[in-house]
């Protein structure tokens, strides 16, 4: 006996949900890998005096408006001045 349309629709909806969950996981893995690469490159490019800035660069994956986002940064106070300069420093 053939499935009725509601059973078919339910089976299809479940399959789409599984694929959506799978894609969400793959996206988070890709963001993690990309963030690690960016973190490493940022550390390579950071100027070194004491090494504090270079060692403080890290990454994390957060949710923003329901979507995963990779962030790379530091909590060192002088980091923005190193990155963007000041009125006395390029």
C-alpha cells in the first residue's frame, strides 16, 4: 500500500531537519578551523616586545542573531593602538 501524502511529507520534513542539523555542525567545524587559521596568522603578524600581545590572541565561536560567528581578538588594552595606530604612530 502506498504511503499517504501526510506520511510522505512527515518523512521528508524529518529528513530536511536531519540535514539541517548536519549542516549546522559542519558550519561550526569550518568556522572553528578558519578561526584557528586567522588566530595563527594574527599572532604571526603581531609586533613583539614582551610577547604579551602575541600570546593573548585567541578565538571563539559565538551565536549572533541565531547564526554561528567566529571571532578572533585579544583583551590587551594597547592592541587597538598597535593595529590602527595613534596620532603619533602609524
